C-alpha cells in the first residue's frame, strides 16, 4: 500500500489533510483519496473526523466506525522523521 499526504492546511490547533491510498505500483486511478480533520493534543496530532472523498464519492468503509488511520500508518506526532529538513 502506498500512502501519500497530498495536502494539509492548518488553523491553530486543527488541520485538514487529504490522503491518497493506492496499491504499490498502481496508477492514480487505482487508488482513493480521503479527507481527515486533525486536532492537536499536546505535541501530537490526532484524527478528529473523517470526511468524504474529495471527488464526492462515499468514503470506503463503514461510516459509523470511528475515524482512524489505516494499519501501519506512520505517527503524526510533532517529531520529524530522521533525515528530514530542520
């Protein structure tokens, strides 16, 4: 699975992120996009809610289930990955 954060906009202690999910080696048409609302909790960002896909399609999965990142998703805390620009 290839996961890419395609955009993030910040407003104080909240952020909106668009994330693209697709199979490894798959083209753009083989994936899907999801919107997430994040909220700062101390030094970490946590998912506050999940919105509809930017294309207007229904999100994949059960809408009644609490919003969460997919298994294996990297941490979204305040720490930068090793080798990241400072």
